[in-house]
């Protein structure tokens, strides 16, 4: 403890450097959370779906978005059967210690892409009909004692403010290792609140191919399409 006054004195002596150092540390934590969350989502898809489900991200960086119109171009590539998309959100529930994966998804295509995640049809329909609707995984719902009908406030990180969601469903996995910590909400809801430069941008695309044996050729065709 005798060194504490000396440490504080040095920190306060060069305030700009201290602020920049703390800022860099905060950014590093933010990026670590982003990459860890997306890694879980990606590995979950590979583990459960096998070779017939592929993911498309920006070749520059995993945190660089992709334009929404790419969806239709990907669908036209021979061998592609289905396409959906999502954005990482990265908010916190009540305070910073309550973090779990949150994804803005396309409610029209996401469920068909991930059949290993199950919930009642009426819950999914209610979610589809409410732009402020949300679906939570069982582990996260149990942890915070959520139930269908609850109003869930999520504090934004890269977007300021508190986002209010109506919980319409709780999904389960079909296998013990399935990830039931995720929180899904409408991509349109997020897109409306994005700054102009980030509107109509996608975090990643997930696609299902007709024949897993052709995965390499489909991936090559996608790369060539957007080269």
C-alpha cells in the first residue's frame, strides 16, 4: 500500500496519457467480447450443422460489416439453398457484469437455418409480429428469472441508450451441448437506430448448401463473386 500514493501521483501527472491508456484498455475489452461472442456462435454452427452450413464474413476483418444486398447475390450462387444474416449487438442487462450473446436476426429466415434451436410455434409467431420482440435461450432466461411476457431492458455499448424488448419466447437446444445463452431480436429494430453510415449493413451471413461435398466450390464461388 505504501506505493499507492506514488502510483496515483504518476497517473495524475500525465492525465492525457492515462486517459488514452484506459481508453485503449476499454476498446481491447470491447473487441475481446465481440470476438469471443462471434466465435461461440460460429463454432456452435459448425459443431451442430456440419458441412452443409457455411458462414460468410468480411475478408478484411471479422468486425467489418457486409452490405445487405449481398444476400440476394449469395442466393444466386449455384449450390446455395438458404441464406440468413445477423448482427452482433453487445449490450448489457442492468449492469456490465450481466453480459450474454445478443444477435439482431432476420426473423423470416433465422429459425429455418438453426433447427437445433426449438421453441413453440406460437412463441415464434408472436416474436415475428412484434418488431420490439425478443427470444432468449433457456440458460439466460433461467439465470435472470425471465418469463414470456417480461419487458427486458438492454443497455447499448456501441449504440447509446437503453433498448426495451418484449420477451415472446424461450428456446431450448436439442442436444446437451447446444448453446442456449443467446438473445435474439429483430434486425430491423437495430437497423432503424443505426447511424446513416451503418444502415443496411450485416455482421455476417449464414448459408446452407445443397450438397456438403461441394462446400469448397461454393466458398470459392462466393469469394470470386465479391473479389
